[in-house]
C-alpha cells in the first residue's frame, strides 16, 4: 500500500469534509433544533447518500454507465428545490417549536439522505477526485474500497464532532444564531445550485 499517497488522500478528504456545505449546514441545524439523536440519524443518511454517489461515480469510471452534463443539470434542479425547502424550515421555525414537529420536518435519516443526494454534481467530483488516488494499492477494486472506507469514517467523525461541539460546548443562546446561519447557508447553496443548473440547461438547449 502506498502510505504517502493514502496520507495525502486522508488529509485532502479531512479538509474537504470540514469545509461548510449543505451536509454540514443541515447537520448543525438539526443538532441545534432537535438534539443529538436526530442529528446522528441525519448524519447516517448523509453517509448513505455519499455511498450511493461514490457507487455511481465508480460505475462511470469503470465504463458501466454514463451520465451527461445535461442529465446532471436536470437532476440538480429538484435537488436545489429540496435544499431550499429544508432551508426555509430552518429559517422560519424557532427553537421553541415542539421537537416532534421539527422531527417530522427534518425527517432524520431520509432528510440527510435526500440532502446528500440533492447535488448530483458530486458524482463528477468523485470521478475527478478518486482517480488521482487509485494507485494507493495495486488493485483497482481494493483501492476503491480503501478510499471509500476512509471517506466514510472521516465523514462520520468530522460531522459527529460538529454535533457534539454544538450540544456540549456551545451555549444555548448561541445555538439559535448557529441554526439560522446554517439555514441561510443552505438557502444560498440552493439558490446558487438553481442558477447554475438552470443556466446549464438553458445553454444546452440554446445550442
């Protein structure tokens, strides 16, 4: 096994996962509103979505299937709408909203799963990212397995840290601010995704 290459991959994944995005924003928002249990359920859903996106990317790398840029753009539109919907719930619902109501709104596992799948462009990311580290072992299948396991473990560890940090070390009166900030980040991502995918579709149809 190529340890230096694996170390480089591990550090790169760690930095990528720590960077705020729709998954981090959703998990932190759920943690502040409905508690650690629901947040960990959401985290499990986002992990499952990552596995699905990785699998699709691997199939595309292997030549088993293919998706065009236009297809990904069409898939990205409902994904952006869903992220916007989640963001609206977070912005409009105060912390005093009863937990059962919020639990139904965020949907736990399925909320995390759908948010994780909502940006099909991540498939292209995995396609561009994984090939650089395939030589980590001498076997393609083994390399993919190692890279996927490292991603999943780090993803779970980093997001778990976010959840625990919010619930244990951040005071309650600051959690409302964090929740709103996370929701607004989700809203900006939704708007950016809608504009990007809409322009991609328009450009493709115009040509």
